[in-house]
């Protein structure tokens, strides 16, 4: 997808709920993801969108990558923005990151080759024992609604995502097939306290969750 189309897609889909999305991600980071990431880490947000995650998380250094040129205008001043195609060589040194985080992004890549190249770059840039955290819609549970978004190209499940990570050398440590509900793009804005409550009730994930969460690490040796 061209950069201009990315701009248009984001404006059409999220501009009316941008503030709500930021507030939801404040809760998600504080109540769940900060503990998974750890503190004093070097972090890249892959497919950062409008910075909902990377602006909130505490870290030693922050990088954000996206092909949408608008993304940089939404990022805090302490974040280095990498405006590039993620399937090309990243402008990041070998073994310099502790965490690569990506949310609702990989399904937008045009091909499995692009996904493979992207995961290879993540592996190269992560330090030994560094980790990649992948959150995304699970076709196994979304069914046909997976394709309601024109820019969804790759059909991914928890199993296929785990497999490509393992093929690229990662060790999957956590695989939750059903984690968060599918999307906020439908405009529905639930009270924020329900987000915290949901995160504290794993049994509810098995009922309402339609996104996988996978955490994999780069071996030490």
C-alpha cells in the first residue's frame, strides 16, 4: 500500500476514536504490557501507527517504524522514527534491541516473503535473550470479519505466527491464541475500567478474545 493510501486509511478508520485508543493503550501498557517488556530496555515498535504503544511504555531508548509518514507527527520527542518498509534492511545495528513489539500490523504485509524478511530483521537486531512480542487478529477466531479491512493481506493464526518465528530461530515462550477482542475500529467505546477488568480475568479471554499474543525470545547462543 502506498504511503498516501496508508494516511487515508488511518484517517478514515481511527481519527474519530484516536483519543479513546490512546487512553485504552495507557491501560493496556500500565496493566499488562509494561511488565512483559520490562524497564530500562531498548525497544522498537514495529508498525507503530500513531504511537499508541510506544508513547506510553517506559524504556531506555525508543524506536518506532512505519511506512505512514503521518506516524512521526504523533510520536513523542524521545522516540526515533524510522520511516521505511519493514521488509527492507532496518537502520538499526545488529544486536542492539531488547524488545521488538508489534500490534495489529503483520497481517498488513503484502506477502509471506515480506513477513519472513521482517522477522529476520527483528532477529538480527535483537540482543541474545531479547524478545519479540506479537499481537494480532487470529483468523482462527475472527472468521470472515478478518477480511472486513481492505488492507489485511496475510491470513495469520497463532499457529502460523509461532511457526514462522521458530523457523527464523526464535523460541516461543508464550502463546495465547485468544487474548484481546478483535478491533476498536468499529467505534464502540467501552468504559476504561472494563479494560482493566478484562485483563485481570483470563477466563474471559477464552470467550471474547480474537487476537493472539505471542512472545518469543532469541536464544543466548
